C-alpha cells in the first residue's frame, strides 16, 4: 500500500486520452450493417460514448432486435475495432503532456476503461502511452461497467491508493458518475462539449466545458497540486 497521502490519477481511455471514438463508430457501423442494421449514424454512436463495448452491444441487441448473441456481437465489434485501432489511434497532445508531466513528478497513474484489455493494450502500445501508464483495468474484469464505480475502485486497489486520494480524468457522463460513486474527484473534459451541462458533470471537481480544445496539461497539473489536500 502506498503512503497515506499519495495522490493518484486514473484516466479513462477512449475520448479522454485518445481520440478513438471514430474507430469505435466505424467498428460499430460495420458490425451493425453485417447484422442487418444499415445507416447507423454518428449521432446514435454519441449516445454510447462512455459505455463499455460489452454493454453497448447488449443495448444494440435490444434496440435493433438482433438475433445474434451478445458474445458474437462483442467479438465482431472488438475484432473490427482492433484492426482500426492498432495503428490508427491518436493521443490528444495535451493529454500526452499531462501523462508525461505526472510521470516526471512520480504521480501514480492508471487507465480504467470500458474497452477490452486487448484493445486497451493495443492503443496504449500504439500511442506509446504504455511507457508511462502500466496499471490497466478493463470493465470486462469487474462486475459492472460505468456508471458503476467498479473499474475505478479496482484501479485504486491495484495502485495501492485510497480511492479518496484518486482523481479521475473523464470525457463522458457515465464516467463522471462512476468517479463520483467511487468517492473520487473528477476532472471532466467532455468529448461532446454540448453535453457539458449534463447533471453527471455537475459532480466534477473541475469541468473543462470546452472539452479537449480547452484542456491544457499545465492548467490541469496546477489545479491538481493546488487542491491536493481537498476532498
């Protein structure tokens, strides 16, 4: 277990550290088309931002009346996503700087994501972020995905840091809700800035309303150090 005063930062991955949503959209669009659902739109995809891949295909199956099993849909979507993601995922520049700054200052970090472990590993390796973030939790490893707090609590356990000393960085309302449920402070950087008024984001300790366009590593780190003793 870390020292009682240790602070840690737990990052969501998709839409927070990396711009992976276009790849998830394309993987979902192709999968749904294969199973008879044409014209899946980006707007429909935005409704699933922050929801795990497994829970997303459960929602698809119910919404579109698909006969394929959850397992079959999950495997098809994950396979397509991995093909797109391995070499085609971009880390947000300021988020990369934030990760590097935390690493330089010795602040423990983790990724807690709704993606599969294979997908998380591929993206972190492809972007080089795995050099700094080595603790990873997938929603597939815990009973419930976001907005339940399970992935964040498991990340804190693996880091050996009290949840109350963890700060979550999130882009989606379900993730902000999960951070609040875990008893962790949250830096919210909405993937869809128009959704910054969602009630879940009101629980964030720091809300960057303009999303990635307004986020800077230096300002986030300055806030983190200035509020290190806050709860």
